[in-house]
């Protein structure tokens, strides 16, 4: 009798775990997807170590709404196309909603399939060009307002121990690393912070015309971002199809300045539930 109760208890535990995983899977697929910021391409809007949930309901659903589960340490690599690949290729969405210029969006890279997070600056039909570091949309420069500097410590950051690039380089370990900061205002009135480090090739580009059903993305840390300014066939992002959008990033839940989200003593107290602009 005791063995029967013991066996039944184990089975109930297994069922509970399975149900919990199914509920978590449905929640992640349909409503919100967790996202951990691994790089500095979206500073100072998003910092390395920010943790947020992506709103999947904002733009409706496509094959990209299915989660990818990648854990290299145990050899696990389940891609969204392995689960929902039958919906890939038509560039349509269920309950589709149109993203707006200025949205911060998580999307699947058109070639690698990895999740990226950038700001949407060009919608279908737009022309996009960078001239001397200034974004031009449909032939007109966007409004830029100087906003001082963004300062951080010159030291390894996050789990990848990435070192920040500095406009005042070279600076020593532990010194202040500064970047020029501007407020950029897009057509329609959406405003956000962008950073400038130096003059480089990505500050001057050809004119890009955004095709129907595709979008043009850029990082807010303009000189430290791999984005739509470089074609995906040569290692960049290029234009991103509508079906590759995962969702909109609306709010930071919490943020860790250390190597792990578990190091609670490194959490940034001023970023809890911070709205993303």
C-alpha cells in the first residue's frame, strides 16, 4: 500500500511538472517571451544585462512566434522552424498588427535565425540613408538634439565580458568611458536617445528603399550595431520580413550589471519596470 502511494506520488509530481512546462510553453509562444540583452548595440536605451519580456501580441503571430530553445552546454538546439516551419515563407501573420517607426522590436535574423533587438526606423516604402551620422528618412534629416554624454565604466560587461567602445578613447581600466548622446525624433513624433562614438563607414550609406512587407532596423548605439545598414548576405541584417518579427519590447523588468542575473547584488535598482522609449 505504501509503495502504491509512493508510486502515485511520483506520477502526480511528473504530471505536475509536465503541465507546468506545457503552460509555460503556451505562455511563451502566445503572450510574452523573455529576452536578456547580451550586447551594447542598443545603449543607452537598453544596457547589457537588462531583462525584459517581449509582447508577442503586438504584431500578431507567425512562425517566428514559436520559441527557439538553444542551450549549447547540453547540445540542445531547437529552432522555431523545427516547431512551426510549416508557417514559414508566406510573410503573413495571424491577427497581424503593423509595427510603427520608433518601436523597439525583437526579430529573427533573416539568415542565422538568431533573435536580434533593434529599433524600427524604416517602414515599407521609406527611403533610408545615413549622411555624416545623421539618419535621413524619405530625403529629409530627422531632428537631432544634443543631450550631453552617456558615461559608463571602462570594464568588461555581462556574461560575455564585452568592453565598451569610448568616444574619449583610449581610457584605462576602471576609467570613465564617454559617448556623445543625442535625442532623435522620428516622423510622427517618436523620440529616443542615440549614441555616437566616432566617424566610421556606417555613418554614410547609400539610399535604401524599404520593400513592401519588410522593415529597416538600426541600433541606438549607432557605431556599435550590426543592423540593416549592412546586407544580411555579408554579415549584417539587411531588410527584415514582416513574418520574422517576434514582438515589441515595452518594459524592462530588472537589470543586472554583473555576469549573471542571479548575482542580485549587481542588480540596477533604477531599472526595475522601466518603460522602453
